């Protein structure tokens, strides 16, 4: 079994370079390392060494994830995972994943979360797809909206962008299951550095009847000529569909813009229903977004709210963290351990797929992710796990 150690500050640059190489990115310059080094949370980067050189690394940073009902749970956000190309498939990642989970347990973080380079990697470590997104492309010139966008949209410029958007994001993102808090490093990459480099950022804020209730951050794509630009929405959070519609209408209405692309937008963002011609929005793709790991199943289940209806008994299996094994009785607004045979059973990755409300238990049962011992249980579980809106995060890391 590869030996995992927590990296000291003097090993972080090697870890950064190793991860960059693993995803086929360039090595880091001295100037870029100065900024990148500050994005590592102290004591949260692990590595495996061989022959005096680092051959595997993974890091995490602390965040909070909103769960159904509005609670926000401490979460280990796992990122920058890489193994040197000549040392893969020898258990290096497996050892680092185990070490990271043990650390999350030790820190009392009930959840871990990541974004996966490939969908085949993380299920074996108990991570399941808990939110998804779709890629969209909306016509610029000529796209009409079914009703006049409500409220006002204003541009925010330069040094005002980061504080304005940070405050709005924190107020908006945790309203929806799957939303996470952002760290300062995220805003540095997305806003502060581009502003310092005088890059063109379009930061728009929507004001509704109760004040500022949405924002969008877009950048021009390099394709096209100045008179035929495409924009890419890097960030768009809004309190309701009116604010969402107004922000999209603003972006698509900017002069010289032929098209506005959105990446990993919420699956239920109702653009086709808001546009006068639904074909002005094309869905160009879709992907998993949040890979969620319930590190402490009893705490995670107790933290979310549940729908109405008769209770259900769910048996959970967790190969890596057996303290989570057991049967949970969900119902009456709570979830508690029970000493009864399960009516449904699942592994901890498949529990994550239903936990935030992304997938209905009956669908997970029908597709073999959950096992059914009582034919009436999936419908009961559906009512309990159901949420008003699909989960979505909107922060890629
Ligand atoms: C959260 C993020 O940072 S996402 C970015 C992840 N990094 C990358 O994609 C960079 C390129 N890839 C890599 O660095 C490595 O291949 C990693 C990190 C994906 C895997 O590291 P490894 O040390 O090879 O994994 P390890 O040997 O522990 O494999 C564990 C199991 O997962 C399987 N596995 C690992 N990676 C893959 C993969 N890419 N595709 C399919 N199966 C995989 C292995 O076959 C093994 O299966 P087994 O338990 O049945 O034998």
C-alpha cells in the first residue's frame, strides 16, 4: 500500500506541477506560483513519494454545502488529484482517497465533494453524482423574450466587481441544495486577476422589487470578429426566474453579440419557456457536476429536511467507512438509525445520488442502483427525498 503523507509548504509547488502535468497543463511560472500557492489550505494536501520524488497528490479546501431545507454542512472540497503517468494503476489514488476520507472524519466534516475529470474514477470511493448541469447556447441578435424582463440590470466595473458579486453569491447560492460557499482564491481567479490584467469582464447585477437579486459574469470568446462576438457565461446566480430571464435577456441583447453560451447551467433553468422562440436556446451538452460523498451518513441524513408521507427503511453500505453501515428510518421529518430489516438498500455513492434531490429513489431502484425488498418502498422514498428544485452548485473547482 503506498504511503501517504501530509505535504509541508516546501512540497506544494512540486504537487502543483505534478497535478498540472497529470491534466496536461503547463508547469507553473514563479509569478503564477505566488498566486497559486495561496490557494492551498494549510495541512490539507497529501502526497505519495517514490525514490525521493512526488508521484501522487490530492488536496482539499473547506467549504459548506447547502442541503434540502437550508442547512449548510461542512464539506471537504477535494481537488487537484493527480498521479504521475508512469505510476498509475498501482493504488496511489486509492491510498490518497482513504487518507483524505480519514482526515474528513477526523475534522468532523460530514460531506466531501469533488468535480471529476472522468466519471469512472470516484464511485468506488463512495462519491456519487448529486447534481448535474447542461451546456446551452442562446442566440444573441433577434432572440425575443416572452415577457418584458422585470427589474433593472446594471453593469458593475473594475474593482467593484469582486465585493459586489461575492456578497450576492453568498446570499444566493446557498438557497438551493448543492450550493457551496466560495473561497477567496476562487474570486481571485475569476475576477481579481482578470481585472488586474485589464481583461474584458461583463459583470451584470439585477435589481428586483426587494433589491439586488441576481448577477451574471460573462467573458467574450476569442472566436468571431468584433462585430460577431460570442459570450461565455462564467457565472450566473439569480433568486428567481424573473431575475434569471432579465440577466439572460441583458447578455443576449448586448450589441455585436451573436450568441451567449452557458456551461453547466442548472438542468431546470427554464430558458426555452422564457424565450419567445424556444429554438433560440440549444442544449449543446450535459455533464455531472457535484460528486458528493456522505462522510458521516447519520449527520448528513439528520441535517436535511424530508418530504411528507409514511416512513421508509433504507439500508446503507459503506466499504471504506463502515461506521456508516446500517439501516436508517426516514420519515416524520427525521432520519435515525433503526434496528429493523431494510425495505431498500444502497451503497453510499448511490445514496448521494438521491440525497440532494437529484435522482428519485424509484429511478435509482429501477436502474439497479438501489435494491428493493418491499415493492411499496420506492414510492414512499420518492415522496420523502423529493425537493422543490433540482440541486445545482454553479461553482466548479
Ligand atoms: C477531483 C479531481 O482532481 S479530478 C482530476 C483527476 N486527475 C486526472 O484525471 C489526471 C490523470 N489521471 C491520474 O492522475 C490518475 O490516473 C488517477 C488519479 C485518475 C488515478 O490514479 P491511480 O493511482 O492510477 O488510481 P488507482 O491505482 O488507485 O486505481 C484505483 C482503481 O480505480 C481504477 N481507475 C483509476 N483511474 C481510472 C480511470 N481514469 N479510468 C478507469 N478506471 C480508473 C483503477 O483501475 C483501479 O481499479 P481496481 O480497484 O478495480 O483495481
